[in-house]
């Protein structure tokens, strides 16, 4: 298992993103060290250990019809939309929402990132997808750009 202390967390995260892009910069040994989903989960856990990270499911203002799925099969699209609408009507906030991920560091610096038109089973399902990690990365970049701290 790759140790994910603060000093190599961003490196492991960078390697994961390169691996996800099919980069030839990684050797075969590096790409077989750990499968991306597990490495992604480890990186998320390390970020959650080192930062205060929250996920909120906010109400979505974009309508479901015409925006949930564009498969090219109108019947399939309608079936997916009907399912989302039924889940919404039953109070399932993860059926159709805007995801808000916020990150706060130990110095009180905070940033948020938003992603609309989301439909997932629950918050954990959203976290397993690639968007959650991307949104954490975006927040960390915003924090560093807004108020860089000197490395001690």
C-alpha cells in the first residue's frame, strides 16, 4: 500500500490523474502497483483526514426532462427521467441535485466547487465517481491560489 502522508499525497494524486489519462509517463510497474479505484479511494481518505471536506446535495434548478440523459433513444431517456422524477417526488435528494464540495484547511482557508445536474444513488455513490476527487482538487487549487502559505 502506498503511504499517503502529506508530503506525498499530491504526488500520488498526480500519478492517479496521469494514469487515468493513459499517460505513457508511468511505467508498467507503477500502473500495476494499485488499481485506480482503490488508489482514488485512498487519496480521498487521506484528503478527508488532512482537510475538512463536506459534500452537500443542493436543489437543482435545471429541469430533469431533456437534461438527464441523451442516449439517442427517446424511450430510454424518458424511462431514466421518469425514474429520477419519481425519486425526487419521494424526497430522494440525490436523485437530481447540484453537488457542492467544500474544503477547509487547518488555517481556516476554504473553497467550494459546484457541479450541477447530478443523479446518484446517494452521497457515497457520488464520492466513488471521479467528480468528487476532481472537485476536491479544484478546491485545493483555489485555496493555494487565493492565499498561498510558505512551506515550513
